[in-house]
């Protein structure tokens, strides 16, 4: 599996001099599975430059892939109307997610692009779309990769995903407040992440800034370290950085997280735009 991060920021885009190293685009990760299948995790503003790259690489050939929406808050869908491959006839995408309430994935995306919010309606998207709603403990196969989902602790229904192929495992788990135990207790996250080669997790807060943000649906890095340690994760990527954290503050979070983990075998990184991972 190969990963490229295209947006690592949470909540709202945060461009500018003070965030240029980690990047200001909201959540989006490109994943290539062993068979070459394309899976995009979240459609924050990072999906716009990813879409341009896919168009350049595609050289007129149709693009097929999957887009996993962890949930449907702005920072995870706001890039979708700017994802150019969605406007190209012949392209084909399966949209995966766990929508809250009675709305379908399609209805939520149509609503985002209604004329009050956006100049071009969803019906102008010429690609073919398929929809795959998921829920707790549902699994599916993409090529030779086994894919599982778990509901996480956010303010709206939100899912994490685990990819397993050829003995290698990647978990993408964002917008998860580990300090809470509803709807999912900590022990279930440990089981879900068990033995992962790579865990990508929301680390929006420090232990200090978490105070005052209880119930907002995000974790402090300290809780993320605890999860990675207890689950026996090999590499941890801190993700969904707070828009208020400038580059030096994310650096400091990384230093503190590494110090906290010590030399117990967990490697820790802070995700930045265009960072690449091989698993
Ligand atoms: Zn978010």
C-alpha cells in the first residue's frame, strides 16, 4: 500500500506563512492498494490538487476509484465540488460512508452543491457514481484488500477504516475523541487498531488545549499515543492538525509525543501535505 497526504488540517483550511510546511488543506489522503486500486480517504480541500494530478496522470484514460467519507462535516466534503475527475464522463467512483440520520450519501452531496451554496449543481458531475453505505463491523473487499469499518466518537456519525492486505495493515481514524467512550469504548479501538503497521489518527489537541474542547469530537495527542501503544501499532501519523496550530506548534506536539512514547518501538510522525508512506 502507498499513501500520499493531500490535506492534513482539521476544521477549516488554514493557508499562510505560518502553516506552509505542514500545509493548510483540510483532510484528504490518497491510498493505492496493492492491486493499484485508488482509495481516497476524505474529500477536504486537499482533494482538489489530487484531482488535478489524477487528470494529468490519466492521460485521457478513465479514472476509477473509491472515495471514503469518514463523515460529512465541511472539512471532509468541501473539496468534493472541486474534484475535477468527478466532472469527466467515463470516470467511475464508489462513494463510501456512514451518513447520519435518514439522508443518503448522495442526498448530502447534492445538498452541498445546491444553488444557495454552490454555482454548479451535482447533476453536472458527469462521472458515474455508486454508493456504498457502511456501518459498524461491516466489511468489504477491494481487490485483494480486506476493508473493515468502526464507528468513532464524534459529534456526528463518523467511521474509521482498516485496510489489510498481504499481512500489512493501515488504519485511517480521524475525528475521534478517544477521551469519550460513546458510542465506542477505548478497548474497541485498541482491538480495531491491533497490530497495525500504520495508524493515521486525529491529534487536533494537546492535553492543555483539549481542556475547554471536551465533547468537540477530537483527541489530544496523548490519548492517541496511548491507543497506539496498547494496540501495538508500529508507525503512528498525527493528523487533522488544529487550524490554530502553526508549524512550530505542530513540531512541538511531535517532539512531546515522541518523548512521551520513549523507546518502546513506536515510530511517530506528524503528517504533512505530499508526505508519502509505503506499507
Ligand atoms: Zn474534521
